[in-house]
C-alpha cells in the first residue's frame, strides 16, 4: 500500500511539473519589465495614446512572440509574471494574462 501511495505522489508531481512547462505565449501582446510599465501600456492602448504606446515600446516594453519558451511565475486575472528563456539567459516580464496559452 505504501508503494502505491508513493507511486501516486510521484505521478502527481510529474503531472504538475509537465503542466507548468507547457505554457506558451500568443504573438503580439504587450510585455514589460515591470507591472507598472504594463499598466501604463494597458492605459495607452485603452486611451488610444499612440505616442505613449510607442515610447513604452522603446523603454521597457515589447511584443510577445509565440516561439518564446516561458515559465509562468504568477498568473493573475489581468496580468501575469513570466520568465522568458533565451538560450542560457532569462528575463522576467509582465504580460496580459490572456497572452498565455496553457
């Protein structure tokens, strides 16, 4: 019985780990170095403020690419914190939660 429980726990851990690594992004959503910058990007988009939007895109924000490998650090209702991997480096970004595909 103890062995069956240990196997069940092991399989549960494997399932959770594989689910966490299956996240990916959709193309062309905003992502920023901080939650504050992302909120500013949301506001610029909502207010149709192109000048602010383009400034943010040159100063701490960018658009997502579906090819990026990511880990979800904190998934929220409006925004989520992710880690994006580039070869042997990684960067933490904030993005719209709807840009994440699980």
